[in-house]
């Protein structure tokens, strides 16, 4: 059976060039980067080379890059680390459209007396600086707004939000898991204080990520127990993962323009084929003209106003070998409609009838043609029994 993988926002297959870079550090160069002997020192050099490269790509100093286990740890460490030194300030500003790796630690902060405030998105789902400014006060301890939304692909006004926060001396964090390697990310140009990134979203290994913490930012390490990462993140370093992350970021950076053009062509073809061939109506959630090229969120209804179950649509497509999602992979199986789609005003019926198509660099036009053919068949069958 043919397999079409359109869930690249959830995870990506590891690039063979990345794997080749990692293998020596799983075999002969397996040393602990904190060991004094030659194998340990070889591993340490590889880690520091990777750190310097990552820093050069994102416009940071090497000392500002911390390697973690992934985006979720980086989000948690950034948020909890800032709140630990917040003093008398007790308000956090974020948005209801964030990944749960941000929403959950923000929610948990209420147990320590912090208040959660949410910036309202504009209709297409974008968070603007003016929306953040409406919530800011002299009690604001942290602002955390993601760079690119993982479900609908909108690009938030990070530079303007960061400038607003900097002017009021408020730490600003952005979850860049869906932007790093896909669009330019320069922490100095954006003016942010803390950033989170993940390896498996950029054809790198799972279980490794980065956290950028600007030198001088008010922040306290939250994982202790070792001298690694200048005592900012205890734990034996994942040397193969770190080396693989750096290689993946190198490839994605060098191939960014080519990949973006590829995603745009696939998206254009997909929309054109759906316009021509679908027997039902569809709605694009978000704004593909101002969002990233690799994410497209769609809801379906028929001319009688009937809706279908997005989870059942996903499962039926999977029978035909097509892999998509109906939101973040971290909320798969949730009965409730996507919090992101609810947050931009979709009613429950539309939100529950949605799927997310996310393109990858290995996808082809033939994949799109096959997808639309099977999608039309499945939708026709589902609406006939609705």
C-alpha cells in the first residue's frame, strides 16, 4: 500500500546525512563529554562545535545556547526558570493558542500564586503586540508567545512583542519549535530573551532540543544535579543527539529557500485539486498567505451544513495509507475540539471536522494527487452516512 506522510509538523523522518553524522558518537566515539580522558574530550569538542554552530545560525553567543531533551523541556525550563526569580511580580501573559508545553506549566504556576492572562488573537489566529500590550502591567513577570502556531501555521508578531517587552523590562520567551529551520530565526534581530527549539521537527533525532537564554536575562536553572551546561541543565549530555541537531539545523538552514518553495508548490497544487475535485466544502483555518508554507489546517462540511468527525476522517485516510493529524500530536485522541481552533472562534462542529496537513521536503506532487483522490472518496462516503 502506498504511504503518504503529511504529518511533518508532528515529527519528521531523520535525514540520512544527519544519521551518518551521529553514528560515530554511538559507536567508537561514545565517551561522556564530562570525562577527562581522550574519548570524553573528543565528545566534548563535538558538543562545543555543535553549540557554536547553533549559536551562529540563531544569532546568539555560544554561551547562550543550552542543550535539552526537546521542546517541552525547553518550554518548561524557560517558564519555570523565569518565574523562580520573578520576585513580587505575579502575572504571566501568553495566549490560549500555545502548545500545551507552554500552557501546562503556565497553568501550574497558579498553584504558586501566579495569574494567567491571555492575549487575544486576531481572526486568522495571529497574536499582535497590541494584544499583548493590553494585558501588560507592572506586575507582569513573563510574556510567552510562540513564533509559529503548530496547528494553523500563523506567524506571530514576535519582533514587535519583544520590543514592547524590552521597553518595559519584561522577560520574553518564544516557542520556536515550528519556526526554527523553516523560516529565519535570529534572536538578536527578534530581540527575545528565551527561545525553545526541537530536533525532531527539522529531520534531526528525537530527544534533543535547545534553549536560548540571553546573557543577563533573569532566569534560574530548573534541572540540577550535575555541572553540565555550566550548571544550567544537569544530566549527561546526549552527544549523538546534539551533533545530529546541529547537522539537521545546518541542512535546514542551507536548504530553507528550496524547501519553502517546494512547500508552496505542494500547497498550491493541493488547494487547486481540492477546488476541482472535492464534492464537499472546505474551510482553511488560519491564513496561508501570511503563515508558514508547510502547515495547512482544513475543516469540511457539505452543502446541507452537515459536518463529519475529523478523528474518523483521519482514521479512514490512514486505511488508505495517508498520515495526517487533527491537531498537535501531543493531544491525539482528545475528545474535545482543538483548543487552537476554538481559540480563533470556530464552533465545535467545524473544529471537530478539521485535519492538519503538514508538508515535508520528501513529499511529491504525486502524493498530493493521491491524497485528494482518497480524501474525496472518504468524505463522500462519510457524508453519505452522516
